[in-house]
């Protein structure tokens, strides 16, 4: 099987797009439902394409508990935070829950003082011991927290450790002792902290290793060896170290990097004793994706890929565990439930009295929240853009729009495009298209179309994101058939310095700089692959 597939295993997961013109599409005759997202990893023939989720799922940590795999990922200031996914085969994933219901401890989480874009919670560490799931994370500028739950669906509770540990890596040794490793990339010092049995207090610490630029630690144990994985962001690479003791001495080797598959991750074991690797790859405007790779062992060291194609993440490979059906996180939403789908997050802590799924059953009602422009507006509802290209479409009822309201649909990121219904001073309504760029000086708003007269009350709003060209187009229709682009194209950009530190997201928004706003009703969201 390896020899048959070897011609498709390319250096770097980005090569998946080169497998063929229909890479990621469901092959004719393959089993399973048609994909509702823009990408399908499971090819239906016993193989998968990298990445399993072609969207922004950064800073991965993956564990196995019995026959189940769990994957936690960074979400920054989005609420609910720390997405937790579940899989049976490391390929087909679904969203299980979020660890953090609300961000607490800083006024910026409520969008004060410019908000917490690029801050919040990131680099979580997931582990399981004696029937309890644990997540270690350090909110920016706050004490490290240990969340725990008996059921990964929640509820989750947490304790604070009293110290701010950068990128904490939780590890339970064979005797149950808990440790946290923290590596600060600015100086490369790796410190190991010992925790008490309740995993709620630091009882000791010791510097155990040094490697210039190291951060994003993960620890795995196999056959009496401890393996320490570290990201080296300055060269987008990853190292693996090994030792017979957690306290060292460690010997270190360079591993893969972003040219061969990724730069931050570790290993997870399969029920049969094999190992697979997971690793994060910077992938342009869609953000940072997580790749899954077979791993083999040579002289006690893990080698990514296969003996036929070592030291690289394959673009296409046999599924780690065959026989499990196709699954994917939700994307489209009819808003028929009393709760938002797990694919949705707010840009910061929401104002819960400014939105409703109950006031008009089957519709999402967004009431105008405070804000004078999109970047500073509360209650912007987002979900991840999907590569290689996705078309998001909503049907809206604009009869509730009041003067001053700006309510609509578009993109959210370094450049945020918004096609909105704007309430005019005379009580009429118009379409406006604005592009907001996040800069070091603050948000800069480019009003591409100020006020396109509007008489229809029911509208179709469409956002096309093409991550191959890294451009987006916003358009509208009054009949759901003929769509008119508005405002030209806008760039899709990932920027950790001034953007959101995330891949570009779809965004529903409704805001008003005054205090007497109305509302926008949304009758469902549909995501389909770009034609």
C-alpha cells in the first residue's frame, strides 16, 4: 500500500492541493454524505488528504482515551473559547464542546480599551488521568489555569496556579505525578514544574533544558523514554528531545518544519500501539492548519512520514484507523435550535440581551450592539472560513433596522469586509459596503459603497472566500437567484501583529453608535464549496 501511494506523498501538506483538480472533493462512488464544508479530507477509499480540517485550528494538542481521540485548539478572544473536537480515526472530526464559556479577568475581553484581539487564550495542553480530562492554559497577562471535567462535554471548572507560565505543557507520568513544562522562546529556557496530586498547586520547579528559541512544549513517554517536542518559531521548525529522566539530560534533534509539514505538535498513540504525529502549519489567509502524519521509529527516535518518504508529512496517506464513516464539524445552520451551533463564536464576550434565537423561532435576531465601526462592535458572530474556497450565504429580514444601525454579513480578519443594511436618518434603508483594516494605529475604515438605495425587506447576502487567490467578494440578491457584487474584491490576510491572529472568518454583525438600535433577523446560514 505504501508503494502504491508513494507517488502522491509530497513534501509538505500544502501539496495536497496538487494531487489533482478535485483534491479534497468526494470521489465518485465514495460512501457517505456530501460534504457541507469546502473541504473533505476522507477520500472514501481508505485514504485521507492533509489537513483533516482545512481551516484555522492552531496550537493543537491531541490525546487518545480508549477508542476516542480528543483535540483542543486555540481560540484567542473568541467566545466560547478553546474548541474541543472528537474523532475515532484522527481524520473525521466533529466539535464536541468548548472549555471556556466566558473570558474573565480583563476588561479587554468585553472589548474595552481596544479589545483582546490576538490575546485571550491560546496554546492549551490536554491530558487525561483517572477518568478526568484536564486542560492547562495561560490567558494572556493572567495566571495559568487548570481546567478539569469528568465529561469532555463539560461542565469545566478551573483553578489558578498563581504563576503565569508560557505555553504550559501538562504531563502525567506513569505514577500519576503531574508536571507542567514551560519554554519561553525569547531565551529558550525550559522549566519543569511539579504539581500536587490535585493538580491545583505548584510544589516545585527546576530548569531541565535549554534550546534557543524553543516554545510550545509537549511531552510524550514511550518505552521508558521521555520525548520533548518544541516549536522554534523563528525558523518555523520543530525539535524533538529525548531523555531517560524528565529532569534530563536531554539530547535534541531538529525535526520537520513548515517546508515539510509543520512546526508545532507532538505524537498520539493508536490503540494498536502505533504512533501518529500532529503538527501545525502556517498556511496563509486561512490561518494555521493541523496536519496528521504517520510516524515510524529509527534508533529510538520518531521520524515523520514513512520509510519510503521520511522526514515529511504526506499530502495523502492511508487512514490511521480504517472503517470509520465520514464526519465533519457543522457549518450551515438553520437557527432552528434554542442554542447556537458549536461552530459559532462571538468576537469577544457577548452582550446576551442583544441576541436571541427565541424571539422569532427559526431565526437568529441580532440586536444592534454598541460600536461605531465593525472592529470595536460587540456581538459579532463568527465562524471559520473554509479552504480552498467557501461560499457563505444568509437570508435576512431588514424590517427591524432603525436609523444608525449597520447590520450585515461578510469577512472578519486583518481586512474585514462588511455588506450591511444601514438605517438612514429619514427611516429608509440602504446597502453599504465597508472594508475595515486593522493597523498599528487602530482600525481604518474604507467605505467602498456609502448608500445603495434599498426597497426590499428580504435580502440574500453572500460572501465568497477564495483562499487560492486570497480574495473575497461580497454580493446581494433580492430573489436568491441573481446576485450583484458590491464594492469590488477585498484581500484575505492572516496577520498576527495587527489582525486577529486567526484565519479569516465569516462574520454576522449588527451595531449602532447610538442607544436606540433596532435588529436584523437572519433566516439561516449556508456554507458550500465555491463553484
